[in-house]
């Protein structure tokens, strides 16, 4: 029977109260529920016991002779800072509550307490992760069926946006539970969704850019459709965080909500390739890549041209604002390191009165590349959840947060968006190309490409996708889902080096469906 008791023991409790004898019914009630309770009558005994044993939770009466509950609390917390402590008192005096709460108590109960109150407090503190896990699992199981039925139907662009938002919601919910089984089921559903989404893009993308079918909101018309209406009416800051996925936005949203009220949140479509060279230039120019090349032949760089491919965003933006009739005071800043971020924050007074300020912030993109190249970052961002977590940690400690606070304090509207997302790749797909074929793992552009047609989305005539015509018979080929392109020579090296890294340029929910958020300062 002793073995049975140990097996079913729910948790070990220390309870300090100078009237502990009167609490005998409460203790028996908890023991019947499977908890082990050590009773003591004073603070000194509580401290000694707490140091000798590992308790799951401690109940302290505030009003004990000798050491008070608060004094006992402070001493236990010094030695055992992580153990949850529940204060029980006859008094509702504000200063006692404030001191106890300031000392990070887990809960606060007013006498007389009944056994169910005690049990609820224990469950809140000890079983919360298990209870949340059970509830999340149960809710996702119901939603799983619903999402599965949606996948069986033919969704349009708006429905795909809503579907992806739901997927991200459940991904973040399942991050918080211990049950990995349900996460595996979720990953299978997301994989299926990504396959069908890639089919959807293949079927519709060329029609959208050619205007033969109503297109969803896309990145190259974002300034005209969404941002321009604010310019000249209210001071606006546009923050383009390179490579920011929708799930990463949902993770940093609570930080921004301290200073801003969200007025609009929308998922918009990036363009192909989902790479900075194409998508961010399209955003600033308000044009698709081949249109930029035609209008700015000396500024647009093709795949095989030397030099940086995003060096002229300011000129593209200038031309777009003029085209839109926005004769206003504006600025453009690109931040690629901490010092530049600090400098921009320090010079806030010089640009805060502009009608609109565009800020490109490059950290998330650098993180995804560093994760590929640096073993330590790969360890830190081992999976999707850790990758999201690093994004939050970065923002909380970056100069960007100081800039955001200043924007809020000045009452400036903040618009947050990006150019494309990123996906963790895990399936190598063989491709053969000429020596000068571009190096991106998610899309290839060039002549004489050899590949398995059913594994890719190929655009034989780049001008159909409003992509620059590189050379005679050159084409664009896009990787789908979690695939990445590998050349047959040196195959194993590339598979080992790039497998499970974050890449962009191809077609997936994570790369194509990106956040656009409009925030009003509180």
C-alpha cells in the first residue's frame, strides 16, 4: 500500500500555521486527493523543513508568533526561489498584500479558507501545464477535423489567409504544452496544407500578376493600397522587418501592444521569388521586377550582375511616392547592425516630424543566414519554437524597441510589415544547371536547368511572371514546401550542411503569406 501511495502521490506540500490542528480536516482532504502534507506550527520550522526537503508548494500563514509569514517567505525565497508559496492571512491590509506580491508569491488566500480553495490553488500552481495541455489537445482535436475538412475543399486566397492564421494560432498554442504527440499531428496537417497551398499558387499566381483574375493584396501594391492613404494625413512610420513571418509577428505582438493599439492586421501575399532582391524592391518601387527593370534599367541588377541587389530602394521609393502624388517630407533608413540602430534612435529628433519614415530592419534575415553558417546559432534555434523565441528575445533587447517606444511617445502611427517569410527545409531536390546559375536554394534562374518537373513550379517564360528575362531560353524554377535544391556533385555535403536550415525564395505558406499591421499609438 505504501508503494501504491507513492505511485499516486500528486505532490509534496509544506503547510505552516500556528493553528495547524484546526486545519486537520483540510490536510485529510488533501491526503485523500493523493497529496503528501508536512504540517508545522511556526516560521522557523517551515524554513528548516523547506531547506531539508523538496516541496512542490508551500502554504504560509501570515500571522504566526515569532517569525511572521512574510519574514518566513523572504528567507525561504532566498534559498528556494522557484518553489511556489501561497500566503494565507486573516488580514486584507494593502501593504501586506503588496509586500507578498512583490516577493513573487504564487497565490494569496484570505481566512477562513475551505478545502476546495486550497485544492484550486494547488492545481493552478502545480497542474496548470498539464491542465492547459489537456485542454489545448482537446480543442485542437476538434479544430483538426474542421481544418481537415477545409483542406478538402477548394479555398480561395482569402480562405487560405484565414486558414494560415488558424494554423499559426494552433502552432503557438501547442508550443506551450508538454505533449509532443499532438504537435506531431499538427506538423502532418501543416505539411498537407503546404502541399495544397503550393498547388494553389501554381494554379493562380500567373493569373494574378497578369490581371486575368482578381488578385489578393500583394506586396508590390502595398504602399499604394494600404500605406499611401495615411501619408499626408497623419505622421506614419513604416517598419519593414526583413524575413518576418506571421508566426514571429504574433510572438512580438504583445511587446508592441504595450505602446500601440492594433487597428488592422492582415496577411498579404509576397511575390515570387520570395527573396529580398525581388520582393523588397517590388515593395519600394510599387512595381513587379520586370517593370522595375524596364523603368530603371541602370538601377535594377539581374542575377548575374555584380554588386548588391537591394542598393536602390530609396530611389525606387522616391519614384513611387512621386507617382502617387505624395509631395511630402520623408526618410528612408536601412539598419543592418546594432550601431546603425542606436544611431537611428539617437537621431529621432531629426526625423520625427517627417510625414512618413520608412525603416528597413535586417535582423531576422541575418538570424536565418547565421543559423545556417554558425553552429552556435543553429543550436540556439534548433526548431521553429526556438527560432520564434530568439526573435522575441532580440526585439526586447534591440535598439529597435527604443525606436518603437519613441515612435509611440510621439503619437506616430506605426505600420509593420516585411518582404517575405522563411521556411525550414528538409528535403533535397536534385537540379542541374550551368556554372553561372544563381546560388539560392529555393529558386533557380538560368538556362539549361534539368530537374524533375513534378517536384517544382517552373516558369519557362519569365516575362509571364513579370520577372526579368535573363538570357534566351532562361527560366525560373521554384522549390515547393520544405524542399531545397541540391546539385548532384557534392550532394551529401550540401544535404548535411543545408538540411534543417531556414531558407526563402520558393513557395510555402511561411514564405508567401506575410504580415501587414497598422498600429495607433496609445
